[in-house]
C-alpha cells in the first residue's frame, strides 16, 4: 500500500511528466511525429491521441509510475528517486508560478552604448 508521502510524490511527478510530455519544447518533435500518425489508427493512433490530451495522459503516466513503484519497492527504494526529481521540479514550478509577480529578479537595463554579443565573436579582432 502507498503511504501519503508516496502518493503525493507520485501525484506531483505525474503532473510534471505530463507537463513535459504535453507542453515542453524538448518533446515537440515527439508530439509532431505522433500527430502525423493520428490517422493511422491502432497503437500509433492511440499514442497520438494520448499525447494530445493531458487529462488522458495523466492517467497512463500515473498508472505506469504506480506499477513501477509497486513492482520495485520490495527490492529497493530506488524507484522513489525519479519520482522525487519530478516532484521537486513540479514544486519548484508551482512556487515560481505562485510568486512570479513578487519574486522576479529585476531586469537590468544596459546603457545604449554597451553592445551585448553572443560570445561567438573574438573582441580582439
């Protein structure tokens, strides 16, 4: 049976994994490939629809995490490590979202005569 800590950890990790899969730039190519195979039906069509619906995706991600937790928990507490990573990331994101207006670092305005480069040019040439 899951304790409250594991349930909270799994819920936060699920939330963060779904955010990454459904919204992040890093998984954009995956979502594009999935959307291209939406009309194929079968398993590829299923995954395409799954990636396009964060609500549906959350059930499958949570299910996979819980199954992994129950399968490997008797052996070691190692399955909690990835859950902790995603849960910590989600808590950090929530904290940022809740305090965004009051805790942002102020933007520094540079004087007009200072040129900012991307560092690829040699300033000595």
